C-alpha cells in the first residue's frame, strides 16, 4: 500500500491508492455515471487493447457507485462512497470511507479533505464541517 502526503494550503490530504475513487471523480450527476462508465469501458476493455487490471478497477468502482452515487446519507456515521455531503454550504462527493473517517471532494474547488464521522469536522482544519443534509 502506498501513501502519499500532500499539503494544500492549510489542509492535509492522504491518498491511499486503490481505495480512493479515481475514474469517476468528475461525474456530477447520476445519469453521467453510466455514460462515463461506457466511455471508459470502450477505451480500456481488454478485447480492445486495454489492460485487464485497469478494466477490473473501473468495474469495481462503478459497481460500488451505481447504488450510492448522488444520495444523501441521513447520518454521517452511515455514509458510503458516492454519497453527497455539504461542507460549509459546498456540495461534495464522498470518495473514501474508513471506520472513523471519510474523505470528501468539493465540486467547487476540487480539493479533498478528511472528516470525522461522529462530529463532521475536518481532521486538519476545524473551520470546515460536513453535513449529511
């Protein structure tokens, strides 16, 4: 497992490969999810010259997102990848969920931050807070 540490302004971002959304991060609506999947499938399918591992990763991420993308969780403790949250009135997509943390990417700034599931506050920046709805 590879861990990279980025410092962006006042916020630290951890990227753990394979557990973070990578192929569908720019999708903003549920209907765009399927069209993005089809485009990625055409480009990366092994029968068309693509790599099998990459296609499997795309399939895994799509299958995870197709049931949860664009939904708001009622409680931050039950949040799933693909759910939407508001962070300081900005719409964000949840890109990774751990036992006590979740990662959310802002559509406005394209920045990713980590949040505590119980309080909703940012881990390295207490000025930001996530809300389920």
